[in-house]
C-alpha cells in the first residue's frame, strides 16, 4: 500500500492519517528509526489524543501492510509488473525488477484510487496541510527506541511537493519512481520505461479488486 490507500478510510482524523503515513515517511527521512507493533500498541490508549491517534494510525498501517502483502492479487500483480520491467531491461537484475514490481504496483494503486475518489483526494491534501509536523515527530519520538530529528522536515517537504499529484501522468510517475531508485542506490530507469508504466497502470486498474479485496478493505471506503 501507498500513502493515499492507507489514509483513505480515515480522512475524518488528521492525526490518524499522519500515523498511517509515518512508516513510509520514516523510510525516506530516517531509515534507522523503525516502529514495531509492540512498541506502538501501548500508546494507542494514551491520554494525549495526538499521541493516541498517531499510534492508532501507525498500527493501522502495519496491519494493512500485513494482509495486503499476503494477498494473491499482490503476488500476481507485482510479479507481472516485474516481468515487464525485466523485459525492458533485457533481463536486468532480478532483485531490482522485483523491487520495481512491488513499488510501482503500490504507487499505481494509489493512482487508481485517486482517479476513483477525486473528492476524497482533495480532502486528503487538505488534511495533510493541517498536520503539525513537529507534533508528529514528537509523538514518534515517544514511541521509537531511537529518536528522529528528520521526520518533521520530510513532512513539510511532502506537503510542499505534493508527490501524489504526479502519479496521474506517466512521465511524472517515472520521475518519481526514479527518485525512489536513487534513494535506494539503484540505477535509474531509462525514458522507455514510460511504456511499462502505461501498461502497468491499466493492469493495476484491472486488478484493483484483487489487490484490495472487499472483505479486507473495500467495506471501509464508500
């Protein structure tokens, strides 16, 4: 799952929305800081409503990732998208293509949901603008074994850059995907990868119901 997918059922609570983004924000801002369910769970009943709701959002993210990554749809779609990248790269590196299949599927699933829920996406952007970045960082530092000094700055960047708005355009999507590649020190994709993204976008859209089964996710979204 990606940012909007995690947040979509929780747009009535900005702090829970922030919590659902925190594991992914930390993977960009401060990879050494990890939040595990056993660390976070006690804070889900905290008296402080910000800490409580941020913790509940983090736990929701971890729960969602657990079932999402074990669905048959996720296994099939990521494998098929990885094959498309492997063919583009003339065999390429198996690990790199597997990573691309995983991350591109999650990003394109967000793109599909944004198309399906434009009003909710506009609301999501409003909610992100309401989040007090330093308060989120302070909440994380209550829960984490190792504190972060970088999270608030990343939240401000996320708010300013509007990353998810680029997901609708294949060339901008490639640009964002190459940002991920650069961050994890993998070679950048060539411009020809736009064709793979175009194909994968429609494939993910077709398999959206298999990626987000109604029994696990769909009932939470109107």
